[in-house]
C-alpha cells in the first residue's frame, strides 16, 4: 500500500479501553511508495514497562498495543498491527 500522505501512531496500554498510554512508540514512514514503516520504542519508555509474570496464566491481563496509519484528514484510518505485550527481563548488562 502506498503510504504517501499517511502518518502513523502507536500506543501501549494496560487494556483496550484504557485512556492512559503506558508508552507511545514512534511510527515513521520510511518508504512511502512501498508501504514501509518503522515502529520504535525508546530505551526510557521500554524500561518503564513492567516485566510480564511467568508463567502467563489466563488470569494475567497483558498490556496491548497497536499501530495505526491515517491519511492527512484522517478520513481513512487503518490498524496495521496489534497484539499483546510480553516484557521479558534483560539478560545483557553493560560492563
């Protein structure tokens, strides 16, 4: 899909109906004619997300995320990615 004149946005929220975002990844259209975009969450926002308990059981509600793209006047808005968020603890530490 040609993404010329489109912009994107993204949110990570505790639930689908949450009004407060836990984090806001940046969506950048990197190659509009070929429909390529990049979604990036910076280190500071990543560090603020809670590690997902293990094991994940049906009682554990995972945060959710999505990526939207919309044309200039937002008459067309599409969800291009969505899902649950699983945060794993880091294992590599800077020396």
